[in-house]
C-alpha cells in the first residue's frame, strides 16, 4: 500500500509499511497504539513450529533502527486522540534509546510507565543473570486526559491481620478499619505473564507472537469499548484479535504478507461481543 492510497477502513488489516500506513490515518483518530517492532537483535528470527522467518539485521545497528522508528513514532503521536496512549514494546537492546526519543516527541511529562513483562523461557546463562523480561514504554498523548482503567489481580498478603466478625481481614488505621478491595490488589508495572511455549495451542507459527493475555491487559487498561486500537507491526494479529474480543474497533498492518495472511485467518475465527450476543440463545417464554 503506497502513501498515496486512500484512507484505510477500521476493522481491517493491511499489508503495508508501518510509517506510510500510519500516515494515511487522520489526526487524533486512534485511541490506543501498541507497537511490537523488530528488536534490533541482528539476527534472522525463525519460528520452530512453522519455519516462518523475518530479518532483524540492521547494517547501522541500533542507530539505524532508531532512525527507522523515529518517523513512525512521530506519526503515532499525530494520530493519537487526546485520550490516547502509546505502548512501545522492546527489549534491553533499544529500550533506553527509545525512551529518549519518546521523551522528545511526547514530552517527559507524558511518560506513564516502563512496564516490565517478566517471563521464564529458554536456557540459563553462565555469564550473566538470565535475561527474562521485555520493556514496554507507555506514553500518554495528553497527560491527565488519557484513558486508564485500574486493573486488579491476585490476592493480598493477610498474615497477621485482624479479622472481623465475618472473617474479612482488615487493618486498623486512624480513620478506622481499612478493608481490602474484593477484586484484589491493583496491578503494578511488573507483569508476570507466561511466554508462549513452542507447543502452546495459541501458537500460529509467527516467530515473535505475543500471548493474548498480554494484549488483553493493555487494551483493558488503556481503552474502553468502541475505542480504536492500532498496531502497525501486527505480525500474526494478536493485538487485533484481543481488540475484537473486547468490543473495540481495530486497524493494523504488517510489511510481511505472510503475517497479514495469518492475522486475517485468526480474525476470521475470532468473535466479538456483538457476534456472541447475536448467536446467544434467546430465553424461552
């Protein structure tokens, strides 16, 4: 798809280069952008399951990678709505450099989080601690106007606490009893979500496929039903699938036609809340 093409429609996935495709979208038209670009690994990434490959080698190293990302990030800033948020997913190779770029484009004040996605997979190094996390940089288009939904998960540590007459744990404070939220503690910026194993049923064969649980969390936290979610390095379409399942509008692209085919196949099998409502059996009278 060339930069002179017409504006793409939402709820579609396209074979296109990220920056040119983002340039086709109107100002302030997207509410959440998740980017999972190449990581500048200087390797060719290959899926063990399907043999699918893509080249992540950069002649100029990280400097060339950042030059590639800068215009894309600038377009993302332009098309984000005032309530919008950008999530940029990288690892230790380029994350620190990318944060400087984002501070420059969005402003340091618009920085929200450096999310650490920790996981356990692969072997153990004999030369350093195992590198078992990715970094997701999170920036708001306009701080204070951005969408953020507090998510809760897990259980509180209640050892040694008082319990009331119903057995509910609480703390004594100057204002009286402090009870814990029944939905559990609020999530922090360290996320323990399992990486997709090579035999996971969710796997579709794309080398850098991310788990649906990761994108489900991002979309629930930073958007509401009906919002527009975009991914310009969509790979096998995990972001778009999660958005569809959660009742959001979505749009994505990838430069690899093989990835786009996989994404379209997954989306064709994915049902939205509206689909489920239509197919649900009607109550008998």
